[in-house]
C-alpha cells in the first residue's frame, strides 16, 4: 500500500510543480477555510494575493527538493491568505508524502469544494484528487479500542477525542501514538501503540480503581491495668471498708458494756461469739 501510494505521488509531482497553479483563476473560499488553513487578519486583496503567490512559489521550491515538511507549511500559509484549490491540492500531496493520510483527506475534501467543476483545466486534477482520496482512506489505520470504564474521557496524542461508550473506533495515521484515559475514582491510564498504514487492530485500556480510604473507628475507652491483685480493686476496698466498720461497731458496743444486765453479756462474751464464727 505504501509503495503504491508513493508511486502514484511521484507520477503526480508535475501537478504540484505546475508553474501556473498560483496565478490561475480559482474560486476564493467564501466559507471559512477548513483543514489546516488558518484565517489571517484582513488586508488589501492585492497584498494578500501577492503574498499568497510568493508563499505558494516557495512551497513549490521545497516540494522539488522533496522537503515536504517545509512545502506543507508554505502551502498552508498561502491558503491562509487566499484559499485556492491549487494550495489545498498541494497540501494533500505533501501530507501524503509525510504519511499523514487523515490530514490529506481534509485537504482533498477542501480541494473538491473549492475547485470549479466547470473549468476544463481542473478536470484531470479532480480525477487524480479522487484517486488520492481512495488511497488516503486505505492508508489510514483503524483501531477498535475497548475502554473500561465506559464513561472515561480519552485523549489521542494530547488532544481530546470525541466519543463515548466502552468501544471507541480510532482512525490513526501510520506511526506511534499515545492514548490517555481518565475518570473520577480511577487512576489515569496510558497506552502507547504504533500502527502501520491500513492496519486494522483491537486494543484494550482498563483503568485501575483508586482504593477507598480505610474506615475510621473510635478508639476504645482506656481501662486501668489489671495485675490480679485485689488490693488494687476499688470494689474490694469499698466492701472491706463496710465490713470493717460493722465489726468495729460491734467491738465498740461490746467494749462499752462490761456487763449487760439483760443478757449477761460482757467483753468476754462478745469475743467468744467472734471465735465461734471462725472456721475451724
């Protein structure tokens, strides 16, 4: 495919270098230029036409030297000053030479829009433009991308790519490309790929979810250290204190009455009663 395209372009090189291309009467673009042509500030028509012609001739010089990058830029600037069919056609040839069939498609579409269909001199060029259009379409690589999650935003070579859903069809020029996808709650994903002219392939780009932050739980209330000793338990001291108070009261009562006339009680009786309760 690549060899066939280059062979056809070599046969068309005389059209690129046609000396009368810049001065032939053509329809100016009433609509805003498309493709790679950028409007320039308004200036007198005579000046714009002279500048467009000079830029066009400079582009032809670079094309003869096979310096297609420079040629493309001068043809683009010529179109920006005066949107002519010849400049659009030459841009398409330069773009195909540079391996940019997608750009060539836009330029060829512009050429067919600008060229006068009633001009017999354009008949052959229009025929060749259609042949180039077919070859450009065949040279574009197509990649079916499966994207997860389906709502992720996609960038192709740093430019936002329109589309939605889990499956996106990408039309790419031959060569390396960089795909980047992003979505809320996911890490950004990157896919580097390289495609050949006319290649048909499938790729998958799945984003990794961002882990949820760990749940925060309330810290348990601190409790006093326990070492197994009853002497450190507050309840032990409360109960012990109550028992001691009761015993003390009994002792005081017993000691205060040396002899109870009603019971015959005495200090010795009280002590004997305590002894009788002691386990043997």
